[in-house]
C-alpha cells in the first residue's frame, strides 16, 4: 500500500540526504580550510584606524560588509561550522546502525559461493590427513589467542573466528568527539562570557568588564523574555557584568629570574593575592593566583594575565623592623616615598628617601648600582633610608627586595624591605565557560576514537579443511575492513605454520 | 663533557651515516648498508644522551625545564625524532633506501645549528610557558611534524616512481616562466603596498593547481612529475637558503628567536640589494631545473631499492594516521587545554592556531578520501605533499609571511 508523502516528509528526506553526503563533507572541509586563511591574512579585531592605514577606505568598507575583520564570528562562518556539524552528525547517524549490525552479526561458516568473493585466500595440501590438519589448525589458532567456532559437515571441517569487531566504533567515537567540541563551543558562547578586570593593589570590585556578552542573555533580552543582567555603559561602550560577590586584590608581585648579580629583568612568575567577599562583606576565601593557576568561584574563573603601573599613583613603602637578637618577628612600618615615621620600639625615626625600580648591590664592594629599566617595572625595588634620633641624622642605608650583600645596619635592629605597595594593578582575565567540560570530553574521545579506527580492524578468518582421498586440503580465507597488509602478514605466518 | 659536545659527535655520526647510505645506494654492498644503519643507531644514541644531558644541565642552572622551547632545541628535537622514525621504518619495512634521503636532512639540520651559531643558551621560560602541558604539547606536535615530514618524503618518492613520463620540456619552461613572473609581480606589488593581494593571488594559484592535480593527477602524469619536482625544489631551496641566510646575516647575533621570527631571509630573498635577490631566485629556478631534468635518472637509480608502490602508499598512510592523531591530540587539543589554563580561552583563532587547524583538516581530508572514497596512490600522495606544505607554512610561514603582511606590530 503506498501512502502519499507529505511535503514535510519530502523536504526532510531531501535535507537528510543532502547532509548525509560525504561529498558535502569534503567540500565543506576544503571551503572551511580556505576561508579560514582569510582571517589569518587580515588581522582580526583591530581598531578601524589601523585598517585604514593598511587598506583603502573602499576596501575597508567591503571587508567590513563581509565581516572579514571579525571573520571567525561572522554569521556566514558560523553557518559553515553549523553545516559541517550537521553534516557530520547526519553522516554518523546514518551509518551507525549499519556498523552496529556488522558488529552484532554472528559469524557463519563460509560457503563456496562466498569464498569465491574473498580476495585473500591461501590453499595448501596437508599430508597427514584431515584429523591431523584440524588438530594442527586448532593449535595454531589457540597459540594466537583466536577464539573460534567450528562446524563439521561430511568431508569438511570449518574453523572460523573474528576479532576486532568493536573497532568499527572507532570512527563514530572520533566523529562524536568533533560534535562534542562544537557543542561545547556553542554552549560557551551562549551561556558563558569573557571579560577582564584591572584591580589596583588594595582595590575591590563587584563587576567585570565584558568582551563577549553571553548570547543567551542577549537573545532573551532582545526577545523581551528576561532582562539581561549586563549593565550597558553608553559612554565607554564597555558592558559590565555584576559578579554577585566582591573580589579584592590584596597584593601583586612579580618574581624575576636570579642572575649572578641579583635579579635579571626576566619575569619568572606573576602572582596576585586575591580575596573573595560576599555582598555582605564577609570574607569567603583567599587565593594566591599565578599564570597557569587561576582562582575559581561559582563557575567564574580569574586568570592572571597582565599587570601594570597605575598612572600618577605613588605606592607605600612597607618595611620590617626587628631586633638583631631574639625571635621577634618585628613590626611593620609603612611610609610614603619621601615620608618619615617614628618607630617606638627602637626609638628612631625612619625616613624613606625614595624608591628606585631596579638596584643591585656589588657583592664585594657593597656598592649599589642602579639600572635604568626600559619601563617602570619594579625588578628589584631599592629604598634609600635615613635614620634619625630625634632631629639628629645618624646614618643612611639602602635596603633592597633581593640583596646579594648585607645592608649597613650599625645599631641593634635590622630594617628590611617588605613591599612597595599600591602603585600597581593586576590584570585579570575573567571568564565563565560552562561548555569547557563538553569540549574536554570531546578531546578525550578524540584521543581514543582514532586509535580504534586506525589500528584496529575487524578481521574474519575461516579455515576449511576438506578431506580428499586421505589428503587434506586446507583453505585459509580472511577479510578485514582495514589494514589489509597487516592481515596478509598475519595470515601468511599462520599458513606457514600450518604447512610446516 | 657538556651536551653540546655530544651534539657535535652526533652531527659527525650523521655525516658518516649519510655518506654510507649514499654509498650503499651506489655500490649496493650489503656490508655498507649494515654499517650505515649501525652508525645511525650510534648517532641516535649519542643524541639521546645529549638531550638528556641538556635537560639535566637546565636543572643545574636552576631553571629545570624540558629542552624543547627555543629554536636551538626545537631543531635538535626535530632531527632526533626524524632519525628515530626513520630507524623504525627501516626496521619494520626492511629497506635502507630512504636513508640516503633522511640522513642528509638530519645532518644538515644539526650542522646548520653549529655553523649558524644559534644560541645554545638555556634560557628561562616566561610564566605562561611554565606548564606541564608545554611538554606534552610540544613533544607531540614535533613528533607529528616529523611524521608528516617522513610521509612527505615517502609520497614524493611514490610520485617519482609513479611517473615515467615527464612530458615535453615545454612544461619545465612554462613552470620556470610562471615562477619568474609571479616573483617579479610579487616584488612590484609589494613595492606598491599590495602585499595582501599578491599573497592571496599566489594562494589561489597554488590551490587551483593542487585541486587540478588531485582531480586529474591520475591522468595527467606530466603535471605530477612537475609537481614532485616542485616539492623537492621547494624544500631543498628553502633549507639551502635558510642556511645561507643564517651564515650571511649579521642578525644571527640577535637572539635566535628574534632572528627567526622577524629577520628570516633578510640577506637572501628579502635583501635590499636587487642583485642579491635576483641571484637567489635564479638559484631557486636552477634547483628546479636540475631536479626536473635529472629526475628520471634518480628514478632509475632508486627503482631497485624502493619497496613496491603499494608499500610506499601504505607507509604514507601509516605515518599520516599516527601524525594526524598526535598532532590533533597534542598540537590542537593539548594546546587548547594549556591555553585555557593559562589565559582562559581554549581557542582564539590566532594565525598559528588557525593554520594548525587548516593543516589538520588537509590530513583529515586525506583520511576520508582514502577510507570513504577509496582513493589510492597518486592522488593520495599529492594530498600528503600539500599537507606538508601546510605544515611548513604553520611552522615558518605564519612568522615569515603573515607577520610581514602587517605594517603595524608583529605577531
Ligand atoms: C574534522 C572532522 C572529522 C574528523 C576528525 C573525522 C575523523 C574520521 C576518522 C578518524 C575516520 C576514520 C578513518 C578510518 O576509517 O580509518 C573517519 C571516517 C569517516 N568519516 Fe570522518 N571525520 C570528520 C568529519 C567527517 C564528516 C563531516 C563526515 C560526513 C560526511 C565524515 C564521514 C566519515 C565517514 C563516512 C567515514 C568512514 C566510516 C567508515 O569507515 O565506515 N567525517 N572520520
């Protein structure tokens, strides 16, 4: 009975067919590869002025229209990615049932007709008769760890075996991994955001500045379903997103690699001491973050990404004063550059003459050399001090963050450098990406799938032993869906063993 | 003794191996072949020792990091993995025919490091690179690169064996003419500030040719012949001129990374002297000419040594399958995981990432063409060679060409 197909079925059938074509996959792979090049040739996401320096205004207009300046997020590129994924998904769904039935199908003995169609087979005469031949074959199969079945009919025994059926799944695992990566990326774009936050030492914030707004929020607010929590700032054009908690930078430090005469100018690590507070101002936890070791809270991650000096702001010099003898940890003294403070425990006034960004003490002469650093990075902050008793200047000395020698400390206490605090900000990259675990699952499957796909193969092996007047004729036939050469090597070795 | 002494020993062993493998091809004495293999094993052992020593040295300097993160180390490691893979192939396929091709590359690369006095200092790592992912990422990508290089060499040999017919000499002159005019046009357009147009044009031209080869390669043999000559001339020319450039260019006293990223080819192709640039291009054309016209002799010579074309095809597939997997997992996925742990984005479409992806797509295409459409032989070898050009571009071109395209800021 023939039923009339509706338009919907017809169309969906067509669409399915279109997407199940491997030709489309090849075309899409090539097209994706080619158009991806455009975005590497034209720099992405630069300010317009820079493009105008590079190209004529007409070209800039055309490129702008085509979305070439942010190509990987342009609608047509995303559409191509969608098509590719749809293609992959349909292709996989279409073939999967067939693969499954190929895996499940029980192996049967082979008949003469089917044997003819097997391209790889060997035949040999076995002297000792059929029973002996069978014993030998069984032994050979067992020593190779083949699990096999056997059937016998008059004048013929068949041993047959298959292995690696599940390797047929390898391709699907691989394809699913690519689909997962794509789904994960989409999830991230819809429900995640990317932003940044520059926090001065001692400052806190409850918002971050967005580079990419979550698409879902945008969509919902455009549709009027719900209001986006993003705060638009028409003046700067940078949108802010409330975090729902406070983040504070207590301290920021850069460590430098040490050379033979003090620190080199090469940073070995940046770190920020961060504290998370709830909106009521109660402290939740502290964490010291580094590059490669971020802070995570409520799905939001803070990465150490950069740092800088806050223009026009002077920091505070933090010193430690403790007695030369005894276990005492001493006390902290905080000074402005050029300022002074009376320290009761030692009955002295300490005056900070100023801070230099990079000093080093000569190990033998004790002389301090000051280096001009190219920017105002505090490679090895060095503070000149003048010590007073009342109004009377006693001596001057210099303390350094990293000191190869000993600062001059004639009296019964030691002053040491602790920090130059408050003049710098830490640059944090802030993201929320709920899709990342989907992507990582995809990566994991990508490690596994291809191994099965490439190195496994579904092999089938038949050994037919026919009795011909007391002589046995042994036929070995084998098929594999992949790695034919390997199969041939194995079967040749087997045949050699049988004919010995 | 320090690691660099051992590297020098390894270089000498590879030189000996190269001479032995070539003598083996010419004199066909089994004993010479055995000696060649023996010397190569010894060279690899020495180089392995040197790598281990360098690793230990970095700990002694208080830096403690994998010897895999500057130009010096990457060249050394590239050589090491190429020789290793070669020896595995030699063992598995029982043929010494490739040695005469692989060992010169290994020797030249190591010798180049010595001649060019590329800085062997063990420099510390910037914070973003201090991650265990660096080890896995770089290690796997490099082995991937090396596998693709071997696949490339084998597919070029396949193509060489594949074609007896190189067509009329007119083909060669046409090709030389095209190269000469494209280059001239390049200089003119660059002078006019239209570099982008030029490179896009070159890209389109190459793509059209590659597509033609893949579609019609099995039929039009003389184009295939031209193609492999082009491949050999490209790689040989590039290696030669890179070496020359290092020797000539004062910039080699700059930190190696800097030279490599910003000043490559400045004393040869990009020399401010017209005469030098013209001479260099004449050199490229000459290499192309020689390769093209001597190819058939090479073919006759090699024919008796090489495994059957079917084996070459299979070998290419194996190298690509493993390389594709390592590069996909190590280069793309682990690179992404690392980027995410350091910066909070696993993929940012920067040119290096994008080109890696493009290269990986080309090899994905190879795998699908083979398994789904059942392609074999010539077309596969062409795709493999094109894939390797993607590798070269990812490794060098992104720094050389792309960063040169933008008047403002490098990459
Ligand atoms: C970048 C994305 C892709 C990757 C990484 C990928 C990976 C693979 C791998 C590793 C194989 C196994 C090759 C082998 O048999 O040894 C394979 C086979 C295959 N792929 Fe893909 N693939 C991708 C995209 C696609 C797409 C878009 C299609 C859709 C048409 C497709 C269709 C197939 C088919 C039909 C097979 C053969 C399955 C079989 O042997 O039964 N692939 N793919």
